[in-house]
């Protein structure tokens, strides 16, 4: 059974850093690109970042570029999101997702973790 | 960015048909592929994939869910609506980066 389990969230002050982890199991992690999607309280879903299966390519939404870093450790089947210079608008539940990719590069978010809450507040 | 527009809420009676729409600011189709997907999210839970590429039912999803559309206009249909279907539904496009989601349609009981 595919499982994605996020951890590392909590309360953090503006300007500080936090690192999220996503432990994957039930599939060959190193074969899949992965992504983070977030949801601010009572709001909709927002893509944050994507990483290729081998970590060689990363993509970010404009509002987090230069502040967030997505990475992975395939030996540990774990995805990470390092978040620096956090702002109040980064307050959200962060979901680890596993996209399904077609051969032509198109994709959808097939699997989701249960999410981890990050609150940025003084 | 491609903007996806959904109505905020839809009230429906149990056993009736629910039709949830999603309109894109530009086409999300490539040749015969419609790169629009639908997710269900219940309160306190993570989103769950329902429909991919506009009309394909995801694994384990009941046949009362169906999707249609192309270009800029897409529809998720639930027929008949059951109590377990009360949730918020999101569309999402993967035609262009960044991937974007609609604002969600909250399905409510009439």
C-alpha cells in the first residue's frame, strides 16, 4: 500500500526556517517525481514545488523561489521541503504528493499524504 | 498562469444529480488529451483523485462519478449523490506550468 507520511510542521516565527519531511513507502520511491502542494486555512489548493525522480530537476512557484528548496534522499525514500525566510502567507497545510506521469510528461496528482500544518506567526 | 473558475457551492438533494463545472482561462487540451483532473476533499482529510484527463475514473472511485469536457469547459457529474459525497471538489490543470487548481466547489445538501 502506498503511504506518504509528512512530518516536521508546527509554529514558527516570521523570518525563521522549517524543514518538512515526507516518508514514502509501498512503492519504489526512486522511480517517481514528487511534489508539495499546500492549502492555507479555509482556502484552496496551491502547488508549491516539484522534483524529478533523481533530484536533478526542481521547479517552484514564483512566491517561494529563492526561499524554499525541495530535495530528496532516494536511499531513505524521503522527500524534503526546506523553507527559509518564512512569511505569514506561508501558513498552510503542506501535502506531499506523488504525481503520475505519462510518457509525454503530462501528469496528475495520484497520491497524497495526510498533510502537515505549518503556522508562521509571532 | 491558467486560472480555473468554479462556483463556490452547490446544493443538491440526496439521490439527485450534481453537476460541478470548471472553466479555464485558456484551453487545457493538447490534441485529443484534456489535461483537467478532479479531486475530492472531505473536511480534515487530504484530497483524493477522482477523475484524470477529464473523463477517466481513478482506481476505486464509484461509477456514479463521471467527468466530461474539453478545451476550456469541464464538468464533474455525480449521479446519484450519496451522503458520503458531501465534500469540496477541485479541478486542476496540468496543461501549463505552474499547475493550478480551481477555488473548489463545496457540495451541500439541500
